[in-house]
C-alpha cells in the first residue's frame, strides 16, 4: 500500500529537488516514450535502464527518489495511480510507451504486461531469444494490462510495462543485454 494515493498528495508532503527529482527529455520527431516512474532509490537501476533505452532516440521521463532512505515506502505511487503532470503530458503525446520497473525477485527474469499486445509479444520473444527469461503471463506483475496504468495513457491507449527482477537490475551484463534487446525491438518497422 502506497503512502500517497497520487502525485498531488505526494507533492503536499515531499519537495522536488530535495526528496525526489523529475527528468523530462524530449526528442524531436520521436513518438516513443520511455518512462521510469519509480527511479532513483525507489526501484534501483530502473532510471538508468530507461535512460540507456531512450539514449538520444526516444523521449524520456524519470521520477527519481533521492531520499537518504525509505524511498519505496515514501515515494512509490503505483502505476495505476501515477499521475505526475509532466509524465501524463509526455505519455499522452506518444504512440508507443514503455514503462520500466523493478521487482524483488532474485532470479534474472523479465515480467511483461500490456495492452499493446503486439509490442509485448515481440519484446518477450526477443528477450527469450537473447537467453533472458521473459514472461507475458502467469506472473503477479500484470497491471500493465489495466487501462488505468500510466503505460496505457498514450495516443493509442496501449503501452507495455516491463518489470526487471533484482537478478537483472543488480547485474551490469544483464542490464546492458536487456537494454539492447529493448532498443532492437523498438527499431522494428512497426515502431
Ligand atoms: Zn515500479
């Protein structure tokens, strides 16, 4: 259960620049948005992975927890409630949206959930082909299939949520491999 039910609730108690920071980087002509709503110390390495996926090619949004401790407890707003205005604005302009998260599973695994079923299945196949276990169902991290999820608030009302396990986020080699898999998948003609 989150401490704050939405962003305005959080913003009444926490200070930007001191407790959390927001990064928005727009790329002219890109219709893709890469979003890490639980970056910094909320879900470690998700902001770094989102940034590496976006690189100079795609729009980027990061919400980063920068408290000395207790970042998840204090700053985590679940994806179906996450409504920081700059994030909503960037996502609303995009056709393709990927949100990057981290879960507390030690095994290296990627959990996908989505309303953009086409991109979800191409990502899943690409991860598995690269030797990284990925699943689109049969796991508990499935809120990416909710219309309320921030990943689905784009032009087409369908995006993809990616949960990287701790086993991936704590391993620099696997992190890089996952970043490359996502970047390759986004290059396919449909996107
Ligand atoms: Zn998350």
